[in-house]
């Protein structure tokens, strides 16, 4: 039922035992939460281990048991580090119990884990998900612990603390002969059914006699015949700790089912066992026991949940109720001098004086202020004194903030004069603040009770125990301790008392590690990566903002704490941009297909980035709030620019309209009237058709009625990528519309233009090939070869390549595609080129040498899509006639600049999402090893009026010394030098990546 809990072989821990039932443990993404206000640790539920958690907390809050276990050192129990050694003598269960108790005492976490302990039991994941009876677990655990401690000084630990004896006697009425039988017990099981309470049940068991008479006579061994007799039982030996199990579960023989007894069953907080003992001549104090733990079962006989009420004998926890916690500790009417509350300096100093080492996180300082005076800083002081963190900064002679401004402490060496001026008021206020807190524990010598429910620990009052006398949620096990057991004064409120040194060191180290992880997690969870776009480096062009030089030059990445204010962010940017002059406005921007658009200006310097809902990766435009490059720019979501594909009929050199479309991108504000299209194209009037789909099929075009030309692009449902067709109103035999639908005419474009680029002479330079959208590319190619009257051999070694509006040849089109599948439009221009088109498993790639790519200078290769980056790089180098291993590949981004490098040289091209038509750049320079990056270092000499950099070093000499450190060399008048240095990633500054 409980796995291998009985079967620990402490003499030799074999792999078969310790590895049995092992389960994968997922690594926590975040460190465990710290303890709450009670300062007590709960235990995490592994799925169905609430019964185990309740029993372990009871044993943990039995100081004598805990300290007896701690007294067993590694010389007797062995070490967990040696558990996998074949010949090691490691007693795993007591060692894991020691470690768990140390964690419950000292580790600053909301809840401890029992995974290692249940592993030592040999439990599997199924066992941890299945709930069992806590009374049975108590007996099995004690038995396993006794077995594990054989041969150590703790071999009698269980017997010494929990073992008692019962004597059963039968007295013959004839000869007065007494027959005795002694029984040992570790816990007493008492009836609940038809019994009013614990004392009533004990009376029935150990006071009342059972009489043998009439038909139920007793055979006396001394008289050697059936006689009348009386049977009774008494407690002969009482243990220091008395465990009582209540028989809540019974069987109904009529209904043939189990049921839970939920009737009222009382039990006292202090009980006198003298009436139930064999020997009663001792003082009453010898028989007095105090209740210190109640394990409670909630539910029915087929399932439920366990939690435990615990008396904190050693005063380890902070006992305070949530309702008290929400009330201020200081009654303002009790403070005679109102100026003390009005002065935030007095309040904050008094709070810090109550903290250990006078140190506290700034966030908690605000919470403690609310707790002390009943009103928050923002409501009481912010209007007069500003934000709390700024107030602390302004009083740096008294408060010392940490470098990251997350914690604050009192300065010990602050001015003597300042201390003397406020000392008397501080002392008076401190007394007032602490007096109310001390009244929470009206009986300081009396231990308080806590409800420990797995991970959750809450204070309760003694009267709350009465609620567990009856009902579906009621007491199931009771634990009493002898009243005469007194705890030493040094154990009071001292969780380190009697904890072994090696466990103290382990817990101290674990707490330091937890603090580091929480700080890292806090930094990760509360920092955002901002992309700063600098206004002087942008220009307003075609309805949107575009970089003057490159995206890299105009955008800086800044890592910032989102708990800080907008004013702090502005100040940080001011410090970074030494050249900035004048006002600085921060606006949220976003990238749209047309470029960068300013959406919303950020206001409220006192608001945190969280409050203004700044998210990770936000684009922030830094400008003067009025103009960019002398042009006043539109802002807001209403005027977001839309990039539309505008089609109109081309005009010949004689001014006549041709039967060929010109498609060009145009940008319009989304709140502009749709009729502005005529103005943009210099067309006096006409008909507008719109298409909001990717397909150019006739049914997707809709005519805009003349009365709707005053509506905006947004109102017409146009979005980025929508198509707009402009048709002159005088067109009679061209493209006509009727009832908003597309109408085909005899003059509709149904041809493609093919140019001869095969390097073979022909009579015609270009021909028109008739086709439909379903025509196969192979047929068009063969027709073009016939029209050009070229050699038939060209049919086996040629391909068709689209020509864009700039005359650039694009990726070859596979012969098996239809025009529709290839995305070719009627009237498009194609080039008949030598060489076969790539197959479905091949990639046609452009590549160029260096990052400064000029149109028409790219080279081309066809490779299998499964080749590696390394192989592709070698092929390109061979085609360029280059050698060496100091080259790498980068993919050209949408800005036609070198993008991210292809770092995984053994990865396949298709795995890196490389597609036909992509352009790769051959860049000189070897990529840094994995885990390192190249940090660019720039030397800059100002030239233009937009740059007001400080010239910190006019002349510097630069050579590369040991350790990868550059020494710079520059001369006045020479602008720029870029050097690459390999650095491990952790060496980057945490606040600014990619700054200049």
C-alpha cells in the first residue's frame, strides 16, 4: 500500500532500490516564493500527499522528535552524497527527514518539497497521486524509521517518545486470582460511534469493567472451572507524546457500505489521564497532557483532504490574523503629535528601525507603510513629496538605496545633528508603532495555533478547534504532549536551535542561491526590451518614417525596468544621448508595411511603464514632438498609413492608353478620402474598383459608387496590401464595370511578353505569347522558342524568368507550374534564359560578396534544399574564386541589408527556412564560437549639425593586446573605424545592448 516504505536496506543502498519508481522532475522555471507573513513553511502537495504533509508537519512541530533526529550525525547515518556508492552505509529515510525539517525551519520558501523523501520511501508517481489513511501511515512510517535506525544511538527514538503500555486484567470472583496481559502501543485507537467525546471513550475503555456471568462465564486457571469474573484495562505506562486515532470510518452491515461518522465528538485542550491509569498515587501533573496537533479529514470515506491544526510550541511563527493585517498598526487618535504622522521621514525611519539590519525592499516599504498608518504613500504623501523612491533619493543623508534601487537601508553614519533633531520623535513614534503590534499576542508565553494546509499556513484561534468536533470536516487524529515537558529558553523563536552545523551551512547557502535566483527572476520579469528610434536619423517619406542611413544606425536597444517611471526612462535616454538638445518626446510607434508610424505620445512622468502598459519589444520614437526633418508628421491610429497596390492603364509615348496595366505601390493615410487616389495619380476623374483579397479573380473586384468617394479608406475596409484599380471614365472598349462586377471584353489582356535573353541571335527581341491563367509555363516557353526561331536544343536547356519593373531577373519558374500557380499576371514580362529551372527539391539563390549590394551585381546558384550551410558557402566561394575559412553567410533582410548570420553551419537550408529567390551575402570574417558574440566598437568624429557628440578622446592609439582588448587609433578628421571583438555574452552591460 505504501510502496517500499518497510524495505529500506540501510547497510547497502543498491541501484535497484534507490532507482525504483524514479520519476522525471521538471526544473522549476521560477524560484519558489518566499515565506508569507506567518514565517512558517508549508509542504507542496505532490498530487495526493496531503495526508503525508499533515503527519510530517506534526512531527516537525514536535521539537523533541525533531531534535532527537538532528542529534544523529553523519558518522551514524552516513551522507546523502554517498547514497549511490555500492558499499556505502547510508540511512536515507532519517537523512531525508533531517533535511526536510531543516528546510521547514530555515529555508526561505513558501513550501518545501517531499519529492526526495518519497523517493527514499521507494514510492512511484502513482503512489504519490493516490491518497491513503494517515493513521496507517503513522504506524508504517514509525516502523520504517525504527528499522532504519537499528544500530545507531537513535534506535530507541520512537519507543522513547511514543511507546506506552496497556495492561488487561481478569479477576476471578471466586479465588480473586488476577490474570494479566500487557500490550504495547504507539497510538490509541478510540471509538467515535455512540460516544460523546474522547474522555467518554477513554472511560469506557479503561474504567468500566466487563463482567462474565450467567451464560458467559470465565474459566479460571487457578480454580480450573467456569466462574464469574470481571475484565478491565488500564494504562500502565504513559509516553511523553500520546497519539490518539479516532475511528471515524465504520461499516453499515445493513446497507453493506462504509460511512463516515460525523456526529459531535469533543476533546479537551488539556486532559488528565489519571482516572485511566493503573498507578494513580503520583501528583496530578504527572498525568496532564496538552493538545498540540489535530489532523483533520474533510470529505467522505472514499476520498477527501487532510490538513492539520498545529500549536507552535517554540514560537517559530508570526501569529497575526488577516483581518488584523489589513488594519493599521497605529491608531492615529493614539498619537498625540499629529505632525509625526504628517512627517513621512519619521514614519519611514520608524519602519526601518524595526527591520533586521535596517534593510528592506523598497516595494515592501510601501506595503509596511500602509500597514502601519492605514493609508498608502500615494494617497497620503505623493502630492506633496512625490514618488516614494524619489523621496528616498532626496534624503540620501538618511536613506541608502542599492545600486538597482530595489532595497533601502538607514545610514548608520548620518549627520549627528540630524539624528539629534529627530531622535526623540523617532523614539516616541517607535513606541507607538510597536505597542499595537505587541498587543496582538496578548499572552506572550502561550503558544499560538496555525492551520497548515499543504503549502498554505494561516493563524487560527484556540476556539476554532471546536469547529472540528463534528461534520464532514472533523478531527481524525489527536496528538498530546506531557504538560511537564518544558522547552529551554534558548529554543524560543530560534529556528537554528539544535540544527546540525552541516545542515545550517547547506540552508544558508540555499537561501543565498534563492535570493540570487529571485533577483534574476525579478529582473527578468520586470525588465522590458525597448527599441529606441531616434528622430534625427529618420526622414518622413511616402507617408511614413524611414531611416536616413540604415535601421542599425537609427535604432538603439535599451533594457529598462518597467517598475520605473516614464520620467526615469526619459532621464536615462537623455544620459545616453549626449548630443540631444531641446525637448524630448517619447511616443509609441509601430512598423507597418509603409514604414514606421507614430501611434501615441506617452504622458505622465510619474506613471510606471507597467501603468502605461509598455510591453516587451515596444518601439519608442524619440523626437521633439512636432516635426522630423522639418516636416510635421501625422500621428495616431486614425491616420495610420496604408500601403495599397494601385493599378491603372499605361499611357504610350503619344499619350494614348495601352492595353497594359501599370501596378505601383502608393501610401495613403487611413483617414483620407478614397477620392484622393485621383489626385495622387494626377487623374482628373474615373471609376475606382477595390479588391481586399489576394486573388485577382473577377468576382473579387467591387466598384466604389461616386457618392462613396468621400468615405475614408478605413471606412471602405481597405487594409495593407489591398488593390485599387483606376479606370478612366471615357474608356469604352477597355476594362468596364457593371453593377459593381468585373466585365471581360474582347480587348482584355490575355498575353505575356517574352524577351530573348538566351545569348542567341533572333529576328525578334521580344514576342507576345497568348495565354490564360491555367496555361502551363512549359507550353509558353516552347511557343517562345518557336516564335524566336531558335534551335530546338534550347528546349532542353532553358527556362523562363520573370522580369520586375526595375528590369531585374527573378527566380526561374518551374515548367510544371500554371501561370496562376506561379503567381504571374497577364501582361507580365518574362525572360527566356539559358539553364534549367530548379526542380521541386532545389533552391535558386542569389548571392553577393559583401554587404554593399548594387542591383544587377548578384550572382546565382542552384543547390539542393537539403545541402548544409557549410556546403552552400563552399559552392559560392568556388564560384567567386575565393578560398579560406574566414567567411560566413548572412541572409539579406527586407531592408536590403545584411541580416542575422547563418550560425549553424551544419544545418540544412530548408531547416533554416531558406527559399528560392532569397539573397545570401558572403561576408568576410569568421563567426564567434557558440556562446560568444562580436561587439562592434565605433570611433566617431562629428561632421553635421545634427550630431553634438562629446569628443572624449581626440587621439587614441589602437592595437589588439592579450585578452581580446582593443587599443584604438584615430586622427582628427577621420570619422569612423569599426573593430570586432569576441566577448562572452554575459559580459554585455545589462542595461544597454547595441548602444554606441
